């Protein structure tokens, strides 16, 4: 909170309740360069992505989260 108050970071929230379904939300985020999830993880369960069993904290993040946006262009 101190960093926000000092202007060091500027958080934002973007809510898309107006889209028809999840596919449209993902498409829109990709078009806007705001989608940071690898395609292999889209609409998959943790067990599917990592396999069943006990996992270390952060494994899902390293398996799915991207440093650069996953940009897509759609018609």
C-alpha cells in the first residue's frame, strides 16, 4: 500500500463481465496484449497440467505464466 501511495506502482483492475463467454474473454485479452497464460494451460485443470500428486508452491505458475504476453490476432 505504501508503494501505491508513493506512486511507485499503479495497479489496475479490468473486469469483463460483458463478454459472452470465456473464449471471447481470452481472445480479447490476447488482442490487447494482456494475456500472460501459455496456451497449454488454457481451461485445463492443475492435475492435467502438472500431473496428479503433490506439487511445490509455484509449479503451476512456472508451468503456465509467461513473462511476455501471449498475443493473438483474430478476425
